[in-house]
C-alpha cells in the first residue's frame, strides 16, 4: 500500500531533498519547519521552540533555521 502524506510532509521532503539543488533556497513558514523539526534538524519540538523564541511569525530557509538551532545548542547554560 502506498503511504499518504499531508501537505506539510511533502513540503519538508521536497525541501530536504531539493534545497541543495536550487541556487536560491525556498523559505518556509515557521509552523511547517516546527512540524518537521525532527526530520529536518534532528531536534525535538521543545528544543526547536526554545531555539526560536520570538521568531514564530516569519518564514525561513532550512539553512537559516539550521544555523539558528545549531548556535542555540552551542550556547552555554546559565547557572
């Protein structure tokens, strides 16, 4: 049986596979990136939300969001 995917899943699949091929990266709404954060960035939704506080209303490329998440993960924990 063939699997059916929702629209967000297709966008994430296309973005993950095609982002390197295009000369200009496509921007995706924050909610689409959040819904696919485990697949795209290998982080949980709670980590993604913590790394992107205040960015909820924008659209971002996968590369932009990847660098934001990586930078947040490298931050030192405040005591």
